[in-house]
């Protein structure tokens, strides 16, 4: 019988697990669970006879792939897929997928929540500022960026966006101003919200030269990936610009050093962009449906290692 392994150090909600099991059982597949594991060797053992794999932020490394002799497809339940070794998957002719859009609203709501938290001085009695009339820059206008823009406009913010992969007409149609380049975006926005992936072009790209272009009182929001931030430059920026703020749901390696800049700096204890019941459920079921559609019909719509 075809075996689908759900390997999640941070488990899905019960409703999502039940939904995954229901989808797979109707297709005639067996579902195995590996939850809250702390030893990667448990992952190696569990994946040994799996035909399909569903993960969340779990790292699917070359070593995991090497132990997965029967694996045909792995799906990351979420938009980002930098936790998947795509080269190793491709070498073994394993299809790697993500589930774009399923977590988008949860991440967008968190971005707005973090922005309010910083505007209101970490919810302390110290007088904060309002978002009405402030300018928000969105770097990457994909699923999440669009939703952040919609919600920000509903709060009376002026929205600008930059994304070289999205036609300017599409951004204008969404009611946002199109930035000429990143310098334009950072120079003209009180807040900048990051929604870029972590890849060779973006890692460490958010640096001192770019951040220093932000106006007085500028705030950077990062619900994307910590690797895109040049952490040394961020510390320099916070140290030299006593008006600058940084808020993230992915604590950087130098988190302990940056905490001295509170309340201008804040990081959530763990990455929590997709931590809603709805996102958890939607992403899990999407992953199961994509596996069934691939194994039965050969559908590779969301493949990321083409």
C-alpha cells in the first residue's frame, strides 16, 4: 500500500491530521505520523519506506532523501521551501512541491499586528503613533504582499510596492503605487514589509546601505526569512539610528544582542506566521490533495524543482 508520511516536529492541529488521513484513505493510501521528534534518526527510520512525505518547517536534507528509498514526492505545507534540498530531490527524480497561498492570510494578519505593536510602543503607556496616513512599502507583491496591501489600505495607509517579477499594471490594478526600485521603496516609506524568499539573490540583501535610506522613525517588518537580513548591518543600524525600528517573527542569530534596543526591536519567540488553525488546516489538506493528484494523475502544478 502507498504510504504517506507526515513528519512534523511542530505538529499539525488534530483537525488537519484528520483531514489528511481522510483524503489519503479515500485514495487508498496509508498515513503514518512522526510528530514532535527530537532525533533526526527517527526521521530517517520513518521515511525509509514512505512513498510520499508531508512536512512543515522540517528540513528535508540530502541525508533524509538518501534514507527514503521509495520516495516519489515531498510537499512542504506552506509557501517557503528553503527547508527542502531541491538538488537532492531532483537527483533522485523526487518531485518537490509547496502549497502557495494557504498560509497567506495568516502571515498578512501577523504583519499588520506586528506593525501595530511597534506603532503603539509595544503596547506600553508610552505615546505611540497611528497608521492612518503612513506609507507602507511592500517588498515582493505575491500572495502575502497583496493581502498586506489590501489590509493596510483598509486602515488608511498609503501603499507602495516593488516586485520585478510582477507587472506594474497588475500592481496598479491592485491600487498600490509602483516603486521604481528598492531605493525608491525604502526612501519613501515609513514601514517596509518583507515578503521575499531566501535564495542566492536575496540572502543578506537587506543591508545597512538600504536600511539607512528609510525616513526618520522608519520600521522594517520581516515575516519572510531571517537569511535575507544582514544581521551585522541590522545591529549597526539600530545602534546608529535611535529612531529606527525592526520587528520580526524570525529571531536572528544575534537576537540576544539586539534585545538591548527594545522597544525599537522585537522578535517573536518562534516563527509564527502560519500559526493559525485555519492556515494549519488549509496547508495540510492542500498538501494531501497535491500528493493524491500527483500519484494518481501526474499533476505537478506546484512543483518547485523543475
